[in-house]
C-alpha cells in the first residue's frame, strides 16, 4: 500500500523553480531521514525566526531555501515535543505565513496523513484536495478526477493506516489568517 501512496505523491520540483536551479534533491517527496517524508502543494512565505529544538533539524532548515523541507523540519520538531501530530500541526500553522497553502502528504510505510491548510481564494485560484475511497485504496488529488471525489474540508488532518486502510479524521483548531 505504501508504494501506491508514494506513487501518488511523487512529483516534480516546484513549477516556480527556474530550470537551471532544479535539483534532484528537491523532487517530492522530501526525505530528511526522520519519521516521515513529505510532499507539499502550495507556498509557505515565512517561518518563525526562533530556533528549532532539535539541532539537526535546525541545521537542515537553515541550510535550505525549499519551503517543503523547512515545513517538514518544523512539523517533526513540533511532533517531537508534543507527541501528537494534530497538536504539532496546529503549532506550526500558528507560526507560519502561507501564500496559497500548506496542503501536504506526510507519510511513511505505515501511515499517510493528508493535511489541508489553505487560503480559500489565492490569486483567483482555490487550492484544496479531494478524496475518494475505491475498494482497497484511497485516491487523494488536487483535482476531482473521479466522479465521487469529495472535497476535503480546510484545516483538516486525515490519517490513513496503510496496513488496514482505517481512516481517522481530525479538524485542526486553527484558521488561515485574513479569510
């Protein structure tokens, strides 16, 4: 099952990346050798200036200009102190400033977490995710390509156990500013 999820989220470097600056290490999913990998769709404008608790994560996030890698460092650092993904994400979302969204897939071989946190209207576009369950798999995508796809509510965390496809939904107690 994890191969299917990885295939769904693997993608190219950001469209805004200039062709001569593309680097294979920035191809999603991003791996910093922690609990999770991440694939992120959107733009995160600013991160907090305070140092991360984990010095390794701090080194990674200060040595990259890729918002997805910084995002993963902040999630893992908050997860290491809160021990709860929902609380960790809420802490991160209170500290960052997004352009369009911080929608993401956070996953490993046992679980996949679908995160929605986006502006409802960013430069005339709606950045969201859609989900549909089909037999023994979930399809999650940025466009409702399947007829029964449902839009995932903003400020949501959907956790999927990849061993048995058990799904758990959590509403995140945060709101995107200026909505």
